C-alpha cells in the first residue's frame, strides 16, 4: 500500500515536471499544434474543394493530424531528457520503473489531449462539420485515443531515444501498432458526429478502452527493461 | 548433420505436397484452379503466426533469463516470420485477382491484418540493425516483439469490426476451406502442405538461429580487436590493437 | 493472365522464395563459420 502511494507520488511528480517543461517550452508545443493544423489545411488541398467529401473524411483527417502531432510530442517528451543526460539519472533513481512510466505516459496523454481538444474546433471550422451537439462523445474519444497513443508512445520513445535514426524509427515502429487505435478512434468520431444511427459508438469506445488498458499494462511491465539498458 | 537430414526431408515433403496440391487434387468447382493457391497461402499464414509466437515467447524468455541464445531464437522467428508473411500476402493477392477480381481487398480482414503484421515485424528487424550492443538490442527487440504480439489480436478484431459490426462473414472467406462441408481431399491437401511447411520452418529456424549465434561470435571477436590483429599481422600491429582491458 | 498463371506465380514465388532463403542462409553460414575460424586461428588468447 505504501509502495503504491509512493509510486503514485513519483508518477505525479514526473508528470508535473514534464508538463511544466512542456509549457515553459511553449514554442515547441505551439509548433506541434501549428504543424498539426497545417496538416489539416493540406488535406483540404489534397482532397480538393468538394466540401461534402471533406466533411466525410473529417474524422480520419482529424486523427491523422493527431497522430502526426502525437509522434512529435512523444519524441520531444523523451528527447529533452536525453539531450542533457537526465534520462540516465532518471534510470538511477531507486523507484519503481512502472511509476516512471506512468508519469511519462500521463504527461504524454495530457499534452495529446490538449492537442486533440484544440484540433477539434479547427477541424469543425475548416471542414464545416457541426461538433456542438456531439462534444461529449468526441472528447471521450479524443481522451481515450490520447491515453492509448501515450501508452505506446512512451514505451517506444523510451526505446528509440538513444538510438541511431530515431526520427524515422519512432514512427516506423509506432504507426503499425497504433493502427487499431486509429481505426477505432476514427470510427468513434464518425459515429459521434453522425449521431450514432447504427448504435456502434459504444463498441468502438470499448475497443479503445481495451487497447488503452492492454498497452498500459504492457508498457508499464516493459519500460524498466528499456531504462536499464 | 541432423539439421541437414531435416532439410532434405523438408525439401521432399514440400515437393510432394506441391505436386499433390497442383496436380493430384481436383480443382474446386467454384474457384477453379485458383483454389490451389489456398494450400500455400493458408500454410504460409499459419507458419507466420507461429514464427511471431516464437519471437514473442523467446523475447519474454530473454527478459526473464537474460540468455542471448533466446534472443537469437527471437531473431530467427522474426526473420522467417517476415518471409512467410510476405508469402501469405503474395499468395492472397494471386488468389484474389482471379477470384475477386482485385489484388487487394480492403474488405478482407485477414489481408489487412497481415499487411500490418508485415510492417510490425519489418520494424522489429530494422530496430535490431540499429542497435549495436547485444544485450541492449536483445532487450529492445524483446519489448517490441511483445508489444507487436499483443497488438495482433487487437488489430484483428478492430479490422473485423471495421467491415461492419453487424455483418456476417463475406463469401469467399478463406476459412471456408476448412469448413466440414469442404471435401476431405482438399482438407487433407491443406494439412499435408501445412506439415511440409512446418518441416521447412523448423529447418530455416535452426539455420537462422545458428547464423545468429555465429554473428554474435563475430561481434564479440570484433569487439576484442581480434579481427585486426589476425588480418593485419603487421609487426607491432598486434601490440597496438591489443584491447585495453 | 489465366487462373493457372496465378497459381504458377503463387507457387513459384513462395516455394522459390523458401529455396532462395535457404540457399542464402547456407551461404551466410559458411562465410560466417570461415570468418570465425580465421579470427580465432593461432591467436594466443
């Protein structure tokens, strides 16, 4: 019990530290948001001016933008520490590795949630889709997607951060793994936007929850092995 | 030596099963000759899944036991598995064109799942190449292998649902071949092919494992500077290349 | 392409691929064995 409380305290401390450094480095976080918004704008060019087609594709485009922005976010959260050697010190702390993982994943999920939350209105404006009535299921989908992405992203960023060609390797390893998350999140978003006529929203949200739980368990269980190497 | 015998047995078995599948078993009434592709396609897919199971279990074993031989086995499983995954996709495409009219059928959950499988394990192999230290490489690879393995069922279910949550299986589902209604001859031909592929699989796994152990030996040698001392053999070079320990 | 052509392409690539991989493995094994032997010949360890 005591160990659990201590672990939670460590996780919260790490999450707060990451969130603060992310906020202090406003430029980096701002650029990520700008990049993701730019991706949304370019999708508009790529798919042409047909507004109905854009509205149909909007859920997929939103999530691709979140995924691209998320890749940058995950890499940065680990990169900051690796650059000044703080990563090695983190690995030396005599605390549960799972607590370190939980803290990092929490910070990642929080940043991703903010990113997704800000991208939602941008998508609504750019592609002319009404999100007003569906904001609650949309936010739930974004939150679940953010948690799952951060669960994988934390493990894989910790794995690639001290590797050669990490800029390529992080997306290359992560994208196939998050494919089911992307699929479920897009489906859940589309179902929320259309008022869920087929009653499938719940199933997709359940799939997202399952993905999140499984990946958090695996990530927490294996992160220690990545730190100690 | 025993491995060599296994190799010859596997070769004979594959030739036998292929001759059986191509010439002995009659063509399917609906699909015609294209159905013969199913034997190699399904066998490849099963072997691919078995390979990735080996990779995941060996990786897990490495994390527990810290034995680099288990890592060599994990590598062997991944490399052989990638090859059989590619075969399964190729077979599926060659079957899909005459039967469905397209090489790539997004509606088919297996094809889509298999494509992601290929991407997952190509990433695994690339990751191994980019890490030099054997212990570090083994630990990273084991984690990636585990995450990939738990991802496979999620991918499968998500793609299955994606076709339509309330929709039954489409016609031409590959599993139809194993239905009780399928003629016994077809089932036996598939089982024979599977047995032959399993023998080939065992042979390739052993050979790749042996190669991985030798490659590890070479890395060790290089680290000790033995390569230079042996190759250069210049006067004084041996002393200069002597590893500082 | 006829149905038989696709069958041939499938069997050819899959069986041929396995053979090619086996041959490549044998080659790499031979080279690796030779190199290991060369590296460790008459070296006082």
